[in-house]
């Protein structure tokens, strides 16, 4: 392939919309074009393409996150002033080109202020045949942060395959990936994209109602309550067997269930194992139950992640040691395109230890938004709890980018000094 010098683009491992620069870690900071070209086809490498900043705002209008490898895929993240990502387009490499895999639109107030929260979150997952699976959540009270309601998921009429496929862009032509031609002419904003998908859903609903006999409509089964796995995943022996046999490709070796039993080291019977596509759906549903169970080391999953599901999911990450007890937990919540660490707990156990044992000693460090820290020490069988103020930290030490799908074990990589 012929290489082009791309002077107007910059390259890094990861990029923060809030700070308008990459983290300082060597694997994520700025790199030159030669290193970017090397990473492009290197499986597992991290590469983000950053266009020139808008001269009017001083901020970059979008970035392209490349899933590197022999057949790289691309995620375009479009930014809305002052710091928000209002649109993501996931382009999957099919070997003979790219196919649009996911459209994620976040609708913010106009004009958006720095600490505003989106009031609509719409995600369309597109199958290889053009089928569209829509999940949508909205805020019931714009004045209350986190007041989200998730609408029932729905399947839309298929989109034309030709509108969802494109050639892989040549090096330096990544702006082509912001192509929105799959939508009607003039549709550009996240609000307009949301309107298009809602109209498609309503059209399907009207068509289904018109075609359905009255007796059949009366006999429809109610939807599963919010937060419970769908019946397609619950008790499905095939899904459970597939999950136990090995995580689906691309999941970083993780398996998925509603709740995880640390004593049995298995999914709680009432929630069961679920497939990866179901996990992707549940993660963004307010009130959903989802646990991410990492690859096994020495017979137990090394990382177990309980997800606070919703449009901006949080993660409670536990590091397990044999025979299946956590010796370290970290609680992260999402702010924009970053995760903020607000609690770290370290646990010690009496010997011999068995799965499900209570820690003999727990040291819990709470981290405030200004970097101040408070240590709480508690011991098994004692009502005495000791607390102490600890020296503050630079809040940048407790901030990291949102992990990519399947890379949740990275959330255990925070500097150990934070907890000490």
C-alpha cells in the first residue's frame, strides 16, 4: 500500500475530549505517523486519529479510534461543544470492506453546558443482513441527574445493505467515516438521528398491530421486568454451554451473567449466563443487572466486574485470588468519556481461606472529586471501625479513559499508591 504523509492529522493511543489531549501514559500519548502506521495492523495496539481543531472553538470535531489488526475496524466519535460525544459510528471490517455495526446517538440540551447530561440515549445495533435492534433511554426530569427510563427494546425494519457498506478508507481519508448517507438527506444532528429511529420503530409497531389478529394480541406475554434477563437468555442451555466453554470472540475472554455467585464461582441460578449480544444490550439499560466475569487464572476468574447499568455505566471491579475471594476492589463511575475512581478496598484473609470467607481486615479508601481521601479500617468480628484523613492526591491519578468493550481488566491498573 502506498503511504501518504498526513500532516494535518495527529496520532495517539487514546484521546480525551475533556482535556483535548491524550493521557500521559507512554502507550496512550502522542506518537508520530511512522509509529501510527506500525500500530495500524498490529493486533492489540491502541491507535486514535485526531483531526485538526476547529478554529472557532479550539476543539477537535471528532476522533477515529482504530481497532488495530490485519483487518482494522473503526469507531468514529463526534464531539459536541463543549466536551460531549453526541454520536458514535462503529464500522466493522468484513474482510472486503466496512459494514456499519452500531450507531449510538446522545441528545443533549441546546445549548449544552459543561456539566449537562444527555436527555436521550439511542443505540441501534445493525446485523449483517441489515436488521436493526434499537435500545433507547430518556430522562424523565431534565433537572434531575440520572433520572433515566429505558424503553422496551425493539427490532426495526431492515436497512438496505448497500447503505451500510463502504470501502475501507485510504490512510489519511478517515473523515469519510463520518458519512451519514444511510439516513435521509439533511439528517445530521443526534436529535435528528434519534427521530429517524423512533419513526422506524413506530412504523413497525403500527404494521404489527394492523397485521395481528385480535385473539393473538390479547394472548401476548408481558415483557420481562426491567433488570431481568430476557427469556431468550434465561435457562438457555446452549447459551450457558457456550459461555462456560469460552467467551465469545472479541470479548477479551469475559463471560456474562446477571449476577455472579462467588461461593459457587458460577452465575446465580436465577439469572443464568447470557450471550454477548444480550450483555451489550443490558449494559445500557437503566436498572439492568450485568456481571462481567473475566478469564480464569489458577482456576478462578481474575476479574469480576459488576456493572451499574445505564447510558453511562459504572463498574465495580474485583480482583479475585484462589480459591475465589476478592483481595482488591475498585469502584469507577463514568463522567463524559472518562472513568473516575472513587473507592478502593484492600482485603486480607485468615488462613486457610475458602470461597465466600469474610475478610479479616478491610482497608477502604474513599476518594472525593477534589482528590481528598478518607481511610476506613474494619475487621471481622469487631464493631470498632477506625477512620483517618489521608493526604490528597492529584485527581488525574484517579481518572482514566472509558475502557473499550472487553478491556475491563484495565480498570484494575490504577496506581496502588492511591489506596495506601
